[in-house]
C-alpha cells in the first residue's frame, strides 16, 4: 500500500470491529497492522459481545473469525443481518476449512483472510473492502445532495409559481378584498410562515387598517377592515425599510404574542409607505434572505394592485363624467330638435297658406293685375317657395 493511502486512513480514523478470541491473531490484526496504519480498532472476543458493541461503536468494517467460543462467525453474520447492520464483514478462516468460507460468503460476508496470514494480506483485504465502503458513501452522499438539490428546485418552482399567480391575480382580479387575500396567502407560503397579514394606511392619516389576514386569532381577525396596531409595523412605516427580527429582541413588541420571529416589509407607492406586509413564525428561527426577497416581491405586487385600483377608480370617475357630458349633450340635441320642429310647424303653415293664395291669384280667370304686378307676384311666390324649402330642409334626429 502506498504512503498516500496510509496517510488517508490515518486522517479518516475509520473504525474496525475485530471479533477474535485468539490473542496472537488479535494482536497481529489490530496492534501490529491496522492500528499502526491509523485505523481505530475495537477488539472483542465473542459474538455476543460483538452484537452488543456494534451499536455503540458503529464500525465501518467488521472482521470476525468463523470459530468463536460462543457462536460461529456464520451465526454472527445472521444476527447482524437480522438487526439491519449493513457494515461489511471480513471473515477469518483456517486454511483447509474453505467449506465454512463458502457458507459465510453466501450469508453475506464481503471478503476473507486465510490463517495463518501476513500483514500485507490483512492490509490488502481491509483496503479492498474500504474502497467499496467509500464508494458506497460517495454514492449515498451524492444521492442525498441530488435529493436536496431537487427538493430545493421544487421549492423554488413552487415559490415562483406562487409569485406568478399573484401577478396574474393583480391583473385579473377586480375584487380588492379577494386580491388582498391572495397576496397574504402568497406571503405566508413563500416565507414559510405560520401567519401573516396586510395593513394599509387609512387615507392620509397615521392609522393602518387590517385588510387581509391568515391564521390570526379570532379576536384579531374580527378587526378586519378596522384600524389595528401590531406593535412593530409602525417602525417599518417610519423607516421605509424591511425588518426581520426574532427571539429576545422581539419579546418587547406586542407581535411577540403571535410568534417568535417576524418579517415586516413596507408596501410603497413611489417613496411613500402606504401599507405593510407581515409574516410571523411561531418558533424563534430567523427568516432567510430568500424569504425576505420573496416577500418584498409580493409587496411590490401589492403596490401594483393599489396603483391599478387607483387607476380603475379614476377611469370609473372619468367614465361617469363623460356619461354625464354625453347625457347633457343628448338633452341639448333633443331641445334643438324640438326648437326646429316648432319652427317648422309655426313657419310652414303661414308659408303654405301664402303660396297657395298667390297661386290662386295667378291662375284665376278674373285677373286684375297689370304686367308689373304679375311679375312681382311671381317673384314673391318664388321667394316664398325658397323659404319653404329651406325650412323643410332643416334636419332633426327624429
């Protein structure tokens, strides 16, 4: 074995349980060979003691003689298997008794040593098994790491999905109470909190109104749409900066009755704090920077929802104003139509009478007019007809 491998074993302090009743073999394997290479070796002389010791010592490898004073090595392997002890076993067997070795290998032994043995054979067998142990540990560590990474990715996907859904709700949900509820639900989820609430400033005053909550006690939940001071949010409203506080520092605030860790994020319109989004945990565990970033993102959506609500109200007011103007214009148009109708009625009747009268004078059998008078009557008749046509041409919406 090269020096690098020996140094690796010395620093790793890998543990070996040796089950051997022969003092000479025990000394050769443990003191003379393995301990000299830096392994941590625990020696027991019987299978019963080994079964008791294996739980406390937690060996990486077990070396056992197949001939023991109480149970055989095969019985020891069976006992370890029944207790779900998965440490690999190296068996020591006397030369000429290979049939016992075959049985041990069938029962689950990993490797073997033939006695009498040399130090190099001991080191070689132990190192072969340890390579398997180390490879298995690496695979298990990799599997744990992959699982942890996968769990983290799934968590991130759920958080991003929540943020995305809040964004959709902001643009599609017109009921503000429902929207505020979705915002608080999302805040509790992405921060892994036990409870949460949203406070909004009442007009230009200093008081904050509880507009949405999740998992607050009934005595506080009953204050929905009323002014409520949780004892800490006002500090954030003054500073305009997010605040994470837990443990003893939180104890002097009223919110400590609801949990042992709090995260408060301001909701701003431009630079003005108009609301506060709060998440609380029951245990004194600080919120992570990721929790804070996600809650600030949710708070931004809350701010957008307030802007949208303000624009919606402005549009409603503008629509009402335009509707009022349109109604007024419609009334004015109706009055104009009535005036034109009245003018037509009052004008056309005398015009028609005058036209008919002149027509009768011009076509009568007993004409008493001279040439000049006839010409004047004809011109007058033409003027009257023009005026009549003009009056008739006046349009209405009827």
